């Protein structure tokens, strides 16, 4: 087994990079990141940048979904807003 490095985002360990045979593979510490389990990264910095972008994109999609649900709950679908 090679080296093991923690991947931190905002001071929280979100996974590990496990180096073996010249590759660093990501091992997720949270279900949110299970989709990238096993992905190879050059180093911890690359992994952190990738994960931050992914989490921001996911958060933006979640916000958009909540806003759409709120409009729908209040009786205003996207088509109604376009006509106003």
C-alpha cells in the first residue's frame, strides 16, 4: 500500500487519496461524493478543486430545484411567470 492523504474542504475531511502503483485514487468519506469513488487525481490540490466545483454545482442545482418547488407550491409555474 502506498501513501494516504486526507482531502479537506473547508476544514472537513471529505475523503482520502490513496496512492498505489503511481496513481492516487479518491476514497469518499461521505455518500454525497460516492459517485467519484475511485477517480484518479494528480494530487490533493486537484482533488480539492474538483470536489469544490462539484459541490458548488450540486448546491446550485439544489437551490434551483427548491426555488422551482416553491413557485409550484405557491401556484406559479414557470409558464405563469413568463407571461407576467
